[in-house]
C-alpha cells in the first residue's frame, strides 16, 4: 500500500517532492502514543521520544531518500502479529482472538509524513467532498 501511495504522490505535476525536515520529524515523534506496543524491531515509542537530534537528522536523510528514490524498504513493511483474546470467549478456538499487526515505528513515522503530503494535495485540488470526513483531521462541526 505504501508503494502505491508513494508512487502516485511522486507522479504529481510538481517537479520535486516536498522533502521533510527535522522539525516535521520531531513533531511526528512527539505525537507518538507511548502506550503502543513496539513492532518487530522492539523499539518502543517511549524510546523514540527521547532520541537525540543527531538521530532525528539521520531519520530526515532516510525519509528524504525514500521520497527522492520512490522506494520504501521491505524491511519496514514487516509486522509482528499478536493475538488478543476476545472478552468472554473460550480460548481454545482460533476465532476467539483478534489478530493485531504491530508495524515498525520508523515505517509508521514515514507513513505519517507521506500521508500529510497526500492530504495536502487532496485538499489543494479539492478531491474530497465536504461530506467526506474519513482520513481528515478532527474538526469541530457547527451544530445545525
């Protein structure tokens, strides 16, 4: 899925993709929820919130390389699937569990950067109707 979005984003009429910067990456890291379980690499969001500026600069270089080369490494698509027992269910049958996919934190950070660019283009071009609220930030709607 990331490949499709990345490819379509980079096929826009603009000559160069909008690259990221340390402030944007830092802001996305600040928005991470610390209660989330880490993905396959085991790096918890709590640790990501304390990375030094040098690590953020390194992430900027990596994310900009993804944008410029139109590539997203397969390793960031790996997930760890865990099963959560549904309330008041017999633990023996498989259908008594919810499968939860845990994604790599670094991949999720890049997906948020990419999503912000795609949403910007969608809004700029008026591609979503006003009645469509999915994938949009929460806004207070006037009462009628």
